[in-house]
C-alpha cells in the first residue's frame, strides 16, 4: 500500500509542475551507470527570471539519445524523489571524438524556494544537487565575484574558488569577470575550470563575462585578429539570458539579470578595449551595444545597478590604458547612476574610492566604485597613473570577493586565497543617492 506521505508528495509535485512524477521506486538500490553514461561537469546558470528558471548543462563520454532532468522541492527525507518532475533536455553538441554536451531548463519554479535536481538519460543519473530560486522582490543576498582564472586553473585556481565557496556557501551565484580560460577554444582548459569548481558549479549558478582570451581564434588560424563571437564551447557550458544588444555576435555575451533589487549588467567590452577586430563589424557591435546599454540602464526599476565587464576603465596594470572605452562608457555609466563596476584583466587587485569624471569625489556625491580582481595565479606589475583613485591595491595575491546586497546597503569584502581580508567597504543607499564608507585595512 502507498504510504500517505508519498501520496501527498506526489500530489504536491503534480500541482507544482503539471507533469508526471518520477518513476523511481522507494528503497530501490542505485544502479551504477553504464560506462560513459554518467553525467559529468554540470554547470548551473540562470537564463531567464532567476526566481522561476534555472538551466543545467552537462557532459557524458557516450552519446545520449534522451537527455533529461528531474527537479523536486528540497527535503531531507529520501522520499522526495517521488515528487520529482521530469523535464526533457536537449543535445547541445556531439562532435566526433568529443563528449556529448546536454542542456535542460527547469521553468515555472517557485520564487525563494530550495530545490534538488539531477540530470541524465532516464536510467543513468547524476547525484541530486541543490539550488535556490531568487525571491520575487528585493531582499538581502550574497554573491561571489572573481577575476581571471585563466592559467593553471586546476592546479592553482581551484583553491581560490573552493575557499570562496567555503566562505559563502549561501552565495546565490558566481560572477566571473572574464578570461575564465587562456584559450576559449581549448576544451582541456574548460575541463580544468569545471574540475576546479567540482560540485560547486552544479549548485551555485555561474554569471560569466567574456574576456579577450575568450575571443581568441581557434589555434592554427592564420589571421591574428580576434573574433567577435566566443567559442562554441562557451555556449555548451553556459545557458545565459537572451536579452542583449541587437547584434547576433553578442548573444550570450552581453546580457542582464535582475536579482532581488539589483540589476546586473554583464557587458562584453572587447570592442571598446583596443582589441583587433574587423573594423565594420566592430563598429556595428559598438553602436548596438551603446543603444542597449542606454536602454537597460535607464529603464531600471532596481535599487542597485552593478556592471560586470572584463577590461577596466581605469587600468592598473603596467602599460595599459583604455582611453576610448573610458570616454564612451564612463559618462554613460555615470549618467545612469551605476553603483559599482566589477572587473578583471589586469591580474592584480585594486579598488577605487567613489569616482566621477576621472576624479575621487565626496563619499555622498554621485559616483562609481571600480574593483579589479584576480583569482588565478597569473600576476602583472602595478602601474601608477590611476593609483590616486584607489582605496586599496594588492599585488601578487589570488583573491575572491563576497558581496552582500540588501535594499539599503552593499557590503563588499575581498579576501585572499587563504581567507585573509584584504579589502572592505560599504555603500549605504537612501533614495537614489548612496554614501560610501571605506573600510580597507591598512597595509
Ligand atoms: Fe584579459
């Protein structure tokens, strides 16, 4: 006879998702997956409203004909499997000699709710892994921000991202500010990136930014110029919002997401940052992106606006300066009241005071905080020209940042890979204006 508890859970599952419950039997022993069918390297993302939608990508060594996922509200009781809903997945790619790549998207989820999900082919499944949907409206949360991973990813980046997760296991997502790998076309490096994260990439969604290394041409291509679109590998890993500029090349490269009172605008700024592209294509993307930025920054009901991009407006690495980008994006960000810009590329740590028109301004005046960070082991020398804008500069140090966002305050904390606090500040908001409080520890 079916226990009453099971009956209730099945009914809940049906009501919540309008689909049939999972076929798993209570108490049935787990069956080992056939060789090559075990899901690996799962990556969670938020392609739509983060309160209702999550996507998972994964790989298998063998080709799957029926990729699928299951999702259920979280429970410590093992019977939760009976309330799971099965969702059809799709094949991302099955190139000869490469692992199969798959995607499933869970929709119509409830806001502010913890779920368990797994992926597979209906017979061989991954482990159940937990995620949480965003609340429907403004509410406090934390997220992780890291700079370039790029080199020795498995060997030396993994410790940073694992320390970050240990410091903030409740982080709602990981914002990676570009150059996640040194060569975007090299699957071995993406494997290192996913292996460095391990289970973390399946339980904390990723919010990746496109860096210049993500736009390198495939190895062996004669033309040294970069290309405007990322490697197909990017799209195999990341199912991202399709709400970017009116330029096909930027699909999944520039996008925005509203999360509990904050708008996160992820911008592929490579066209503004001295990278070599076909001139006509570069101009077209340049213009389309400005139109889009004006739209998403002006039509913004959120209390906070945070921009994520790779190359910095106020560079700190020796020999770098992005005048064109600063001239076009600086006034635009200031005009629309951007609060904070999170960056990478310079392979060092630096964080500005509140800045407007190239100068440090009063803590209560209108202005923007710019942070540059690095999580991998590649380091550059610090240059002087923009040091006068900075509240904190740290070199030769792998770092991660835990950022708490509440309706009235942002609390920013940077730590090194060993957990030592290297920087801290707050932005306190009242109406449309904010007050900046520097709390950086002295060297
Ligand atoms: Fe870079």
